[in-house]
């Protein structure tokens, strides 16, 4: 499963790249406003694309067909690494089809069923993204939905990655991986939790304790 870091901080992204854990970036206007209120999404997109050369997911801020198309074209012009995130509403069908014909990479977001995933992939979206938190909040098993979306895409022989946004913890991350998700949007906070396990901490403590008790040769 690929890791797309959900961050607008160039410093954070650089740390992920240095660790060879950066497969892509999710650039949110909300995260950018918190990191640098004076920066624009398009400028930060250009900076990330040049510095790291990885896919960068950028959302449009529109839900009407003409505005979706216009904003998506503006984003795509900035870099060939851009993947335009478009909410999968009815008005998005026509612009997605046109954008794909223009060679623009599309991620259909807010996809919550196998049927939606099928239509989005059929239109040419290279990614579909499911906000698993929304599904869980309704008391539905999000892991089963991810597995269903994966099965539909595979059954129909469509080329489309399944992304989850973002898992709540390390257990959920593992479950989505096993369910067939291709990409996980990961926040720095989530990544820190992926590295932690109570048994690891206990094992390290025992190891350090054993080292402290080992025989030390006398110094002359």
C-alpha cells in the first residue's frame, strides 16, 4: 500500500522523503492555511512537485460542472504530478469525462459504494477515495466497503486505485491494507502511531535492562 502524506508542510514532507516513505502528497487548503496563510495552493503544489516529484492530490473547491472543469484545468496546468480531487456528485460526471480526455489525472472523492466506484473508474478516474471515518460514523463497517470497492474494480478489469482517507489508527490501517486499499492518506500523527506498540516498548525496556546487568570488564 502506498503512503500519501496529508500535509502542506514542506519540512514534514521532506522528512518523509528522506526516510523513503513518500509515495505522494495530499495538499489540503485547510492544512496549507495552518502552515502558511500567505501561500496559495497552486504555488505550494508547484513547490512540492518540483522538490519531490511525487503525485500531489489537490481538491477543487467547486461542485458545479463548469467550475469543476475550470478549477481542475488550472490545477493540472501547474504540474504533471497533480491529481485533481473532485467530489463524486452528479454534476461532476461531465467534467471528469472531459478532463480525462484532456489527460488530467482525477481522483473521485466521497465514494461510498461499489456502484459509485465503478462509474468513476469507468469515466476514467485513476483513483477513488473513501473517507472511512464517515462510514464508521454511520455504524457501517468501512473495511467491508473498501473490500467491496476493490472487488468491483478488479471484477470489471478497471485500472483505478482505491484510497482511504485517513485510517484512525494502526489496526485500521492494517485492516484496509488487507481489504485491498492501494493508498492510505496518512497524517504525521497517524504515522507516529503506526510505529508504536506496547509490546515493542516492553521488549526494548527488557533488553535495556538486560544490558545494564551484563558483566562489565574492569578498566586498568
